[in-house]
C-alpha cells in the first residue's frame, strides 16, 4: 500500500507512517510539497480546508492508495482558543474521512500573535531559541516537556480519520 502525504515535514510523514502501519501493516509513505491554499496559521474552517486541500493535491500529484492532509490550526470553543491538528484522509476512489488530534488550550501570550496571522512554528522557534521546532517536538512537546510530542498528537488525528477505513462493514451507512 502506498500513502502520499501533502507535506514534506518529517513529523507529519512519520505520524502517517506509524498510524497506517498500525492499521494496515507494511506501507510505503511518501511526502510531497503542496500548497494548503490557506494562511500560515489557519483559524477554524481554514484548518479544515487546508487539510482537505493537502489530501486532494497530494493525490493529484502522486496517485496512491490513500492521501493524507494535516493542517495545524487555532479553534475557538466555549470562549477559549485551542490548538489542534485537523486531518483529512482520502482513498484512491475519492472517499474522504476526517479527524482531529487532541486539542490543547492556546496560551494567551501566543494567542494575540496567532490571531494576527503569525505562524505557531515561528513563534515557538523564537520562544525556545531553536530552529524548526515544528519539525521536531512541536509546541505540544515544548509545553508538556516531551511527554506528548507533535508526532504523537498527529498520530491520534490520523487514526481518528482512518476509523472509517479501518472499520470496513462496521461503519454505519
């Protein structure tokens, strides 16, 4: 089975490989560089749109058994802002399923900057004094001191989106 990911970020590719391997065994996972069609730090519906766009464009670029789009974003719920990853998984016949990673509350110190359109990865590089935090532990890894890293967060989202395909005949409808 071949899976194409709409990103060249090694964290996203690794999360997809580990998730698909759990569900289906041996898989080949390839990342391709695609444009999400949304801003650098998508908010709410734009995160959903970005993930779907990535899955569609990845499949167009490299036809495979499945394609995956992952888009981190900022979501508003009950008076609070949360950070999460939205995931779209598309099968070669065009059937799509979606899911999300776990959500964590966005620190107020970051919120103003994110709402102005700054990218979380760049802010985290500045806070940590390191480069490419988003290609390593991510914000969640920094805030949990490594207990949960970005790959584990995204694996959850990929598996949630895969539920439809894993379940087969058990899926309602």
